[in-house]
């Protein structure tokens, strides 16, 4: 019996390396909580980026954060909710991590102008 993991990849849906920046919460000089992302570029996720379907948007999104993309990776997730992922000039924030069916991160894309 042959056990193999197969995945169909279209052009553009190849595996990419995402840099993970961890989230920390700090208090600024005015006493307000501030979220700060830190990373030195050594913590990396290798995954396949895809646009989120309507079903995934309904399942994982909420009023404040609508999801735009998902990333599917092999093995246990290295990133956690609220972390920031960087792919070249694109930035993604992780809204949810779903480990039940298959490991993938549900993300919201932020455009920086």
C-alpha cells in the first residue's frame, strides 16, 4: 500500500517562504496598550498561499476582521493568532489558526501605501 501526500498546485500557488514576526503587547508612555511585532527574519513558514473562499470567510471571519487569504503548510503551525507574516512586499496578519482538519492559517491582508 502506498501512502502519499498529494496536492495540486496551479502556477502561482507554489510554496513561498513567509517571515514570521511575533506579537508582543506593551504599555506606551501614555499608559495605553500597544501591539508590537518583532522578528529578526530567521523564523520562517513555508506554505502555499491561496485566496479565501466564501465558506472560509464565513467560518473564520468576524465584523472587525474579514479574512482575505489562507496559507496551507505541512506539519504543526509555527505561527499563532495575531502574528504578522511578510512575503516580499506583502504583509498578512493571522486572524485564526485551524488545526482540526488540516494545518492552515487564516489571514487578513493589509496593504501598506
